[in-house]
């Protein structure tokens, strides 16, 4: 079977296929290098099994991209409505049972039966919620809205999901809230109503923080963790998170222009999350600014293609859903890089398609599959238009008419 025949099964934007594949292939280098500390701290020193695990995660991820991109994107309108109660139930279950890590409640994961693997439910909830918001915005296009009309169908599901994610994962909640605000702004939702939602969000967050401070036993220990991270980031006090940041900055400083060389990172042995949250620091240490800017440009290139796909999408829902699921990937990547250079407090956000971790990879691939579904539909329409134009041109050509008559 020829390569052209294989690629004929891949619809959508070829540039995004290429960029995603290159990031995935590239990821094996830093993941294999950075997993050495995990191998010695929690295993028998064998780093190869971490590489195999990462390969399986990526392989399943690209299976998801392929499967999803073959589904007509308008189906996701109905699926988002059906999935909202499902993700709410999953978030409630996750928050109720949670997972304890190092004695602290980290209610982010559930264990998938049979395969016995953990899954971060907030990542699925984020994608589903963004699709749901895009669906609602496409439905109300060119309509005069009253704020009270949007509370139940739009803001109640948004608020419920955000409040269920908040106690265990503030960074994801904050990013998701800002992404929703950005999406409704781009979708033409009235600015005065956006102002009301922003004010309400700040008020609810303030009340939550005050309640957590007043009744520390009611909320998970994770709440104290992220409150202290933000406070210490602002005040400049040294914490355990600052230890990670300092090590990340040392790694970046050692990298210089060309880096220390692949596999020669020293800080991977001191960074607890060197293969996930702080993998960008390891990339810079080993590959220097060349590798750092290369990775950044790859994500910016994907952003460029997302904008093109969105502007050329055949429907309003298509335009909005590309931004809804695609933009968070780029924002997450930029935040991960910003944390490594101490522009942001430690957030726990991974580097999409590069960091180890199944949940993040699979949900990134789900989002890319939806983007490719929109791009594939546009290609299909364009091809049909070209065929119609070709038929019309042939019909208008006197020589063609004469030849057909003969």
C-alpha cells in the first residue's frame, strides 16, 4: 500500500496533522530523558517502560484523532448536550472519592476499571463544556438576548462544572473560565452581560476562598495548596513550589543557546515533575533556546492554522467550535512555558502532546479530532464546488458541446 493511499484516509488540515505528529515524535526525547528520576525514585531504574507507556498514550491519542475526525462535526452539538450530565456525574464522583497523593487530597483522578489506569475527569469536562458553549452561541446568533434568558441554558451548566472542578484544581478552573469568557466574547455575547459574569465569578471565588480559610476541615487540602501558591507567588516567599521553579530556572540557564545535549540534563534528577509539568525546562536545558523557540513556534503554527480553519468553516458552529476546543491547547502550552520561567505560579498544566500523561494527551487529541472534522467538511465543500465549476465550464465550452454532439 502506497503512502499516498494511506494519507488519503486522513481528512482535514494536513498542516495540523504534520505539526501534531512532529510534536508527538519529538516528545519521546524529553520524556525518555526526564523519566530517569521517576525510574529510580519509584521503580527499578528502567526508563524504557516509561517510553513504552508514553508511546501507548500517544498511539491511543492518534486513534482518537482519526476516529473523531471521521465524524461529521455537527453531531457534536447533540453529543455535548448528552455529555453535560455525564461529566457532572463524573466530577461529583471524582470529588467524592478522589485520590490521595503524599497525604494530600488531590481529587482530580478516577481509576478506570479493567485497565486500572487513572483518568483526570476535568480534562474531559473542559472539552465537553467548550463544545456546549459553542453550540449555544451558534444557536443564538443574530438574536436579541436578555441576560435572564441565558442563565439556565448557558451559565448554569458552566457554573456547575466550574464549581465541581474548583476545589481540587484551581488552575484548570481559572483557565476554563477565561476560555469560556473569550469564547462568548468572540461569539457575540453582549459585553454588558460578560461584565456581570466576570463580576459574579470574582465574587464567588472570593467567597469560596474565605469559606476555605474559615472552615479548613470542610474543603480538601488541595485548596490550601493553591491558595498558598498564589499568595507566595505574589509575596515572593520560598515554598516547595518555589523549589521546583528554582530548579527549572537553573535548567533553563544551563541550556544557553544550543543546550547541554540530548540526555545530558542534570536538573531532571531534582525536578519532581520533570516529565510532565516541567518538561519544558528539561527541553531548554538539553536543547537550549533553539529547542525552546522550536517548540513554541510549533504551537504558534497550530494557532495560525486554527484561525484559518475557523475563518473558512462553513457554519457558525464550525467557526466557534474550532476556537472553543483549539484555543485552550495553545493557552495551556503557553502557560506551561510561562510557569517554567516564573511568569506564572505553579499550575500543574502539562505541555500538550509532549508531556507524559494519558488524560492530557487523549483530550488534546479529542480536540484536534474535532478541529480536523471541521476542516474536512470545508475540504469536502470546496471539492464539490470545484467539481460543479468544472462541469459548468465544460457545458459552456463550444468545442466540448460539439464533440459530445459528434
